[in-house]
C-alpha cells in the first residue's frame, strides 16, 4: 500500500475518533483527550494494517474478506479454533481483543510506520515511540 493510502486511512480513522470523543478538528484541545484519541486512532490503524496483511495472506483461498471484521473473524477461527458462528457473534472490539497477542507482535509495513510517526507528533516523543516501536 502506498503512503497516500495510509494517510487517507489514518485521516478517516482519526476523524471517526474525533467525532466519538467530541474533539474539534483543530485548535486548542485537552491534552488528555487528545492523547486518548490519538492512541485509539493508532490502535485502529494497527488493526486495519493487520487485517490488510491477513486479507492478502488468505486471498489464495478465494474467500471475499472485504471488511476488516470478516478478516478478524477468519483469524479468530484460525487462532482459537472457534467456529465461524462463535467468532461472528463477537463484537469487532472483542474479536480484536481475542487476537491481542498477535496484534502486540504485529510488524507494521514501513509506510504505515512512517505515517504513524507523522500523525502522532502531537504526543510527547516517549509516548509516540512507545506506541510505534513494538511494531517496527
């Protein structure tokens, strides 16, 4: 995936997080709320990149895993041995949580790392490094 696509994805995820947290698009913001919003955006960005990785890996199986949720269901079936019905009954958040061990060890593509660093600059350096470095 190219840099522009990662930027567009980040922007969409950040916008959704801003709307959910009622943060303005710009201007003076509460530092704690901004940190929480950026941390949540990074988590969603990581999950999206993880899903991209597995969507490509599963492509030879000829299943149309169009949504990230469908990829998370397929991974939960594979990793945990759950049936598709059990996996599908979980929320997207619960599916991601069930895969936390894999997500914690997932290596982001180089362009995704670059975009993450660029978009987390509002955080103190030690905080954004702590988020990104485990995924480099």
